[in-house]
C-alpha cells in the first residue's frame, strides 16, 4: 500500500457517516487488543481553546523530559499532524503500516455483521495503537466533537479530564443551549476522576459541577483572579498565574493566557496528585515553546499577514478583541465560512472592523460560495473571489506596508491559506 492509497482508504470511510456512540469504536479497539488501556491520558474537551490548551500541556510535559503523544483534529496542512510524539508528526511510512494493520481487522468486523467504523473512529483507533506501540509516557487527547459519544471517549480512564471554554457550536449535534452542549462535554469525566475546567458562562458551570458531584470527581475551576497580565504585544505575552511569575507565551490574545493558565493547572494536578516530576523551569520553557498554527498566527509583518481559525461567535469575538494587539492602518479581511455555522452572528462581529472585505470559498462541500457570502454583507468594499489562491493574491496585492491582511472564518480555508502564504513568502 502506498501513502496515497492509505490516505484514500482512511478518507473512503467518510461515507459511513459520523455516528456518535461508543459501541463500535470499543468493539474495534477490542479486536486490536485494547491498546488504549496501556496509555496515561489527559483528555481535553470544550468548544474553543482545546487545541491550544492541549499544545501547552504537551509542550510542558515534553520539556519535563517525558515522551508525550498529542492527538488533535482537524489538521491544517498535512494529515499526519493529527498524531504527534514529542512534536514530530507520525511518519508516512508508519501511517501506511497502521492502515495496513487495521484494514483486515475492519474487514473482519464487517464480515461478522458489525457496523463499519466511521472515519474518525478509524483514525482514533490507529492513534491509540501507534501511541501504545511507541510506549509514550502521556497522551494529550483532544476530543473531536462533543465528548460523551466522541470516539476518544472509548477510554475507560484518564489522569485528568480538561474542559476548556464552552460556547455555541455544532448545535445540530450537541444541543441548542449551553447546558445541553456542556452535558455532552462532561461525558469525558470519569468516576472519581480529576477535572480541571475553564470558568464557564451561564448554565454550563452548573452542569460541570453537577456531573462531578454525581461521579465523585475532584473539580478545579480556573479562577481568573489568579491571573495577572503584565505585558501584551504582537510578539509575546507575559503574565503571572498563582505563584508562577513572569510566564511568557508567544501565542497571542488574552484567551491564550487563560488557556496557558489552564494548562499550568493541569500539570500541577499531575505533579501534586500523581507525583510526576514537573519543575517550574519545565513549565516556563514549555509555555514559551508551545506553538499552535492557524490561531492568530502572524505569517508576515509589513504588512501584517495574520491567519486565525475562528469559526464560531465566541472565537470571532476573541479574534476581534485580539486585533488590538496590532498597530495597522487598514484591515483587509479575507473570509470564508461553512453553511452549518452561525454565519450571520460572526459576520456582524468581525465585518464592522474591516476596511475592505474579500469573501472566498473554503474547500468543503458545506461551504458558502464567495458570492453568496458576499450577499450577506450589506456594505461597500466587498469583493467575492471564489478561488482561495486568487483571494490570497488579491489581498496581498491590495495591502500596503502599514495595513493588515486577516484570513479567518474556517479552518478548512485557513489551512490551505497557510500553505499558500508560506510558498508566497518564501519566494520573496
């Protein structure tokens, strides 16, 4: 099997849909000898900040000398980004090996009358097997969607369950209220487990507290009063969290200070409850070296060229606030969105701060066409450019040295834009 054939096989399982539920993934893992049972897992759920928080935790544990696996989704540029060990993507050769390994197991499952695993179930099962074979010390495991019935929740235990910021997203699958959405997220909490949660809005906090009480789990809620922000600019941020002074991160925006603080709280639990050796120096180095591409990422200066994966109202609000870190004359906004998102709300948040708007079409069959998205924006200086490559060229051509070009609205778009920008910038 070639790499291309392996990827094609994985993506061919997309036709089996997205079935929320654990019976099938647990059966598949059972056929594989339950590799997930060999793993020490930090399980991360939430609406916004999952990836960044996971990256901070991963980076700190790596700096502390541990062999750390990171499982995230979706990927920005390359499929292999989804499975990393100590910051390195799974190799293409190993990915092929695990697809060849799992393919006959799935065929046997189907032959015996069981449902074919979904794409996400197949990828998750491969990740568990890979991490188990590599004998990693920890797995930082990001939930794909929701939590309760997400394939990652096939695990029977975790060291810490982490709940990041909860907001409205995927309402067609998770429910229409914050309480409903939170109910799905708290599904990852284990009996008598350790839980660290972001401070939540509205009814979400009560749902988390009640779930912990029922499951006799030990809950810590991030207290923003323990955070003192000292410096914020377009290069880095410095803050204190509890007794940790002058913590420095290169991920931008106040929300990343909260995500970093959440990560510090998690690794403190690993140290204080389980006895793992994690020094203050490792925490500082880990936070500083953490990277999370596609989130308020500065690709170029003069003019600023920034990409951000914001694709729900909370994410867009945070992005708008974070623009205050930059000094620029005009904002040239390039935006593409999917139809199953809260498009009108997001447009109302971000478009008023833009001087020029270019709409484009993300690489998804759920995407708005550039023209249809432009028709939702009632103002002048809106240009519909269907192809992302052309939208990138036009925005960069339009920008002068004092301006900012901002790409946002969909991770499907941002991943493609990131690859294009690196090619364009490297040529110059």
